[in-house]
């Protein structure tokens, strides 16, 4: 696998970060919009705990919580529709290709006899992974993406802030307990509630804000409310400030703002390319159109976002049939995501809701956070710190203790121990699709799952492992295969996250079994993909590249070309990163990845994949494979209007002795001439015609045999052919022919008689007045 920005434990911890819902009053949103942001967007860069915190387990032992990150969402945001999720995934991949890699300027690494152009990182895979985890819908068999807490935000300028807090709280309670339930999903009936009074430093009344805050502390408690002061710079001052002045702060929010409605000028330019119908009809590899939009770029902290912002400020079916193709390659329209297919029916009804104001803010061109100063940034960090250390973590500690007591009192020495003593060691039946178990939300198994998930999210990995391990057996005995696979997955990750604190070996076979169960029994590609993304990160950190490659390859299928392409590419990187690099396996899987990229419409990535594999096959006497790669590079380059690269690639098909058939070579020549003609018309510097390597004919060594062609296609068998192949005239054959002619004409040789010549060469037979030479 290629290297990524985060370490494997950090990545897994961020995937399962606690979810927090935010509900704002209209006046609070208006105050946030002065910074061209919603309140949720305002706090995004500051959602990581920068100091250590502590949490106690049910045994009253203190544990350290490090770098805890929360995920903040608008409570009114619904789930993503499959069509939107697919579009976002494609955009994330197409927009994450750096120009230096696209133009072939990757790092050159020498491995044995091969000089490889390798990318040390694959940002398009990281973008796909982050987007996939973002748009994946929650499920009822786990609680990892359910909201733990609600944050209510009201402006200090409101006429009655306490009454508004009450309305918001009632709105959240009504949404959570409505029947039938609708997204979003909640962790438990009594989620943590936090109340924030938003105060404008310039325009607000400080005395009123302080008085309201004191009332809030008396009503909700000092650990459940906060006074957040922002906008220390007035709007009038902002209008006079240039982004070039020293006081202008970087923009850490741009990395978190969705740009799904903005066109991507650097994306696929297929709409500007000539219609593929103008190209010869047999050349049809990968005609799908690519998307043109940017996507989210994952940044973990405000400091990282500011560093990136500062850096940004400084920088202004084809004739060759593919071996995998069952039929001539045609554009496919298969699904590239499974975000909603494996979840509840309700998740397919929603769409990602973004307020109209947010869309307007993203297009007005004004920088984010203009009304905020460095002091406001510090206040936002303090707000998140107070929310976590004094609010959410103590609530989670109490909830873990409560759930543990409930599970202990309900189960006692009941179900698990009974099965352990009397039936737990019996092998389970083979998973089938006919066995389905649905637990109620208050069932003991679901309470244990709540306990395990909550412990995992707050870094109590030993408690999480013990609970998942117990649930694994129970779900297996009950034939609840989706829940069983989920318990296996999380039990494996719980051991991995403990690192050196445990003596257990990482049970990668747990999560491998979970992936198989997700795929074959549950038919849930969403959770199988998630488990693969998490497992391969863990295997990479353990330097188990062979096992990681196997899991990537297992997930390649016909249901998603984009996912298959990305996973095949990562498998190729696993092969090249092994202790003994497997170069040819790397090249083979890069070609497979390029083929799937082409089918998914990602032409630039297809071109990149084929180009990187060409360095391995070039000059190694794999002529047919090299021809296929050169042809595909030429075709994909033409599709994205890189005519110079296309002409160069197709010219390689004509530069050496070919093992292709005559018709294939003729087709190559036509392809090259067609592309070169387009290049000649569009390039002002290209004035001369190409010098093609035409075949050299040596007339002195040329021989032409005249005879009947065998209709069966077999080699011509003739008597004494060698006598004509000999470069000396054969008098014996000439005398025999004359004798036959005399006998046929009563012994007279006709005056018009000329000896027959069946082999034309520089030493042809002389007959009559005819001496044949080229």
C-alpha cells in the first residue's frame, strides 16, 4: 500500500469518532454567516482535543484519552442518496490527481533491472476512502455512527434565549422519538445535551450575555452550557482589509467546505474532446464521461488546515481485446457505491441536505472566518475542550458504567455462560441467507453492543474487546450473521488499537472472516468495503503486505469498477512494498487497475496506471503486452486531448518488428495517422510529416514463386521446388519441358515457344529472349 498522511491507529480512531448533532437557532446561524460559514462549519477545524483527558472504566481505573476527535453534523442533514453518493465518490477520485503525477513526473525507483515510476502516496485513494466513510449510512446492528450528543446553539441577541433553548430541545426530542423512526439515528434515549450561547463581541451586549449565561448554568448545570464569543472583528473592518495584509489569517475552513456544486476546471475534460464516433469504430476502450467537480479533502486539525492554506497562498472494445473483457469494451453503468443498498430502506429516501445559504456562501468568493481573530480561534478551541472534558467524556463514563451494570444484572450467569458450558464449543452451522435474527434496541445483545461501541470510541479498547468477543459467540449461535460479522470486525480492531499494551497477537483472521461473511452471507458490500479499508491499514502497519493484497483483491468485483480499480492499485503497491518486491505482479495489477479505471470513466487515472506499468514491460520481449499498453496509452491520451503523448505512444507500435497480424498492423497504422492528423491540425509548431519506419526490401534476395494456392490453407507441396529455389538455372527442367512440347506437337517445337518461369529472382531462368530480373 502507498503511504498516507495519518498513521493507522489515528485513521481507525478518526473513523469511529463520537458523533455530535448540532441544532442552531436562526439568529445563531446569521451570526455565523458573517464569516461565510454555518456554525457546524465554523467549529470543524477545532474538533480535536489537543490535550490529554482521562476516563474511568467500570472498575474505577483511570485511562488516558489522547487526541480525541469528534464528528459534528447538522441534525437536519439526512442521508445521501445512492446517486449523489456515487457522484461524490467519482469526483473525489478524479479531482485528487496531482499534475506532477498526471504528467508522469513520479519518483523513479530502481528495483533490480527495472526503473519504476512510483508514487509515494495515492491521494486519490485517500480521498475515496474518506468520502466513502463520510457518505456511508448508519445501520441498526451497530451504534458507531449514531449521535451521542446534541448541541443547541442560540444567539445572545435573542429576545428569550432560555425559551429558544427549550424549543430546540423539544424539537430534538420529537425527532428522536418519532414513530416510525427516521434519520438521524441516536445512540440511546438519553443522549447528552449541551447548550451554547453564541455572543457577537462587536455587536452584542456583554452584560445581557453574561446574565443569560448565569441563568443557563442554574437551569442546565455548569458542565452542560458554554458562552462562546466570536466575531471580534466588525464587518466594516473586514471590508477594508486585504488578504495580503499581515493581519489576514489563513483559511482553515476551506478544507472542510463541500464544493460539490462547483465545477472542476482541472478535472476530466472529456466534454471538450471530439466525439468518440469520429474515431475508428473498433477503438472503444473506456468511453464513460468523468465528473468535473472537486470533493472534500480530509484535514484533521486547524493547524494542518492553516499549513495547507498557507501553502496554497504561495502557489498561484478495442482492436486489441483486453484479457478481462468478455465482449468488446463498451461503457458500463454499474454502481460504484453501496452506501444505501445494505442499510435500512429509510436510508435510501434521503439526500444530503445543504442549506441554500451554505451554497450561496460557497460561491460569493469571500474568504471564510474574516470576522474572527486569533482570540476567537482560541475561544473555539476552549469551547471544544470544555465540551469534551467537562461534558461528553464524563457522560460517556457514566453511560459505560450504567450499561455495564445493566448487562451484568440482566445476563448474570445466563445466556453466554450457559452456551459456553453446554453448547458453546459446538461448531456453528454454515452461514446461509435463510437465517435472519432481528434484535430489539433494548435486547441484552444490543445493550452489550452499545457498551462495546462506546468503550471503543473513548479508547477503552480492552473492555471493548472483551465485550465484542462475548457478542461474537452469541451472534454466531443465534445465526445473526450481520451482527456476528460486525463483532468480529471490531474485536480484531480492538486488539490492534491496544498496540503494545496487550500481549495478544493481532487476530487478522477475525476481520478476514468478517469480510467473507459480509460478502457471501449478508451481501453487504458497504460493510465489506469498510472492513477492508480498516483491515488493510492495520496489516500495513504490521508489514503484512501479502495478506493486505489478498484482501484488496478479494473485494474486486463487477458491482463497482471504481472501487475495484482503486483496490487493485493498492494491491499492486502491496506487492512492490514486500520484503522481496514482486515487480511483475505489481505491473500486472496496475494494468488490471487501469482497465477498471477506464471502465469507470476515470481516464486520467487509467492513463496513469498503464503508463506506470509500461516501464516494466518495455524492452522485455513481451511484445504483445507492450503493444496493448502502448495502444491504450495512445487511446486514453487522445481522449483527454494529450495529442502529443497519443502520437508518441501509437508510433511505438510501428517502430519495430511486430508479431501482430497483417490486419492488426494495418489498423495500428490507421490509428496513428488519424491521431497525427488531429495533432497536425491543432499544433502550430508541428509542420513536418513523421518519418515512419517503413520496411526495407532487398531486391537481390527477393524470390517470387508462381503456383496454385492450396485452398485448404496448407503449405504448398511441389516436386523439385528446391531446384527453382536454387540460384542457378536448371537445364534439366528446361530440356524436359521442351521434350513434352515436341511430343505434343508431333515432334516439332513451335516457333512461339518460350520456357516457363515459375520462380522470379535475380538468378531467374533464362528462356527465349526473356531474362527476368527485378
